[in-house]
């Protein structure tokens, strides 16, 4: 089951469209969830008996609109809705227990607003077992390419597995991007002499990661893309020509600065396509 969080914002609408299309591709049911967070209004000095009812009515309206959108886009998909009381991150973590994927808009205004690049990304993407997809509100033409970032650690495997499944379902090319940086003393004679060997070793990193997946997904066209440079910048650049960017939430080596740290602050702020965060 795919779960999408909605709050009535423009990006939440984009998230619903993305989620229902993915549910169609993956042959999964879709659950649309709205969080009713009363906590900001529980102020003893300023009680408001009508406010909770107002929140509930607004939540039902948001869910009705999201349901109508999902059915309009993909009437074949089984869709259910849920209005759940609680803080957005807590609601999503609970929903993730039964989910194969969580989908969110990059910004919002209500239940799932919570500045995705802050509390929601930190407390959901880093703590649930399923992939978390962040969707922006800009509509882009289909480019038929998915980009996945890999590093030199085994923790790249879950991100690769997700990316291969997406590429197979979409009939897209999969670009496997490995960014590596020069050593600190890059211009020392002995380092310069060994640069060709270093580049060869980086290509081998990618081939080693892909060996098993190539056998499991023979129909997927794979582009090995090894670049020298800062990983966040290389991933951001690659996102301009992609329908989806997939990154792991933990790793060592090239993407070693945990996704929910520097990579999230860099990639999620500047990326030009939806991003799937796949935890180890």
C-alpha cells in the first residue's frame, strides 16, 4: 500500500497525482491521509470549543478533494482515506508500518506542512522502513530517466533496488551516478600519478554495485555515470534531466554525509524533480 499525506496545499495535490500514478504502476492500493493536529490550539488561556470541529470539517474537505483528484487521474486504483488525529510526523510513522511507500509534498500549509526539509524529513524519512518520496508542485514533461546516487558502501543496495523497480515499471533509463572527490593532497606528485588508477577504481565501485541488479532486471537500460565532484552538486545537476532522483538515507564514502544531514539540505532544497529517500 502506498500512503500519501495531504494538507490542502498545492504541493500536496502534486503528491496525490504522483502517488496515484505510482500506485497504478506498482499495482498497489492508495491511502490518502490527513493529520488533524490540535496541539497548536490547546492554549489554556484562550480556549476555543469550536476550533476542533472546524479542523475536522476542513480535514474532511481536504480528503474529499484529494480523493476526487486520485479517482480522476487513475480510476482503476483502489483508494481509501483517513483523517487521523496527531502530529504529522507521528501519524506518518504509524502509517509507515503497513506502507510500501510514503509520498509527501515538499511544502504545505497544514497537517503535513511541517517544513518537509525540517521536522518531517528528519523524523519520518530517517525512521521508517519504507521509501519516502518528496514531490514538488512544478509539472514537468516526462523525460524517461531515473537517477540513483550510489557510493562505495553496501548501504547503496536498498536505493538501487527501489530505483530498478521504478525504472522497470516506467520503462525508463536508469542512470547510476557515483560522484567522487579528489583527495586532500590531490596535486602531490604521487597522487597525480595515480589518478588514472583512482578513476578506474571508481568505475569498479559502480560495476560491483550493479552486478546482481543487472541479472534481476535485464530489461532495464543502465547508464553508468561516474563523475568527479561534490555529490550534492552532481545529483542536483542530474535531477534536471530526470523524472525521479533516488538516494539512500545512510552511507559511507561519496554520499557519506547522511541524506538527512547535508545531502538533504543540499539536494532537497535545489533538486528539480521528485526525490525518493530510501533508508538502509
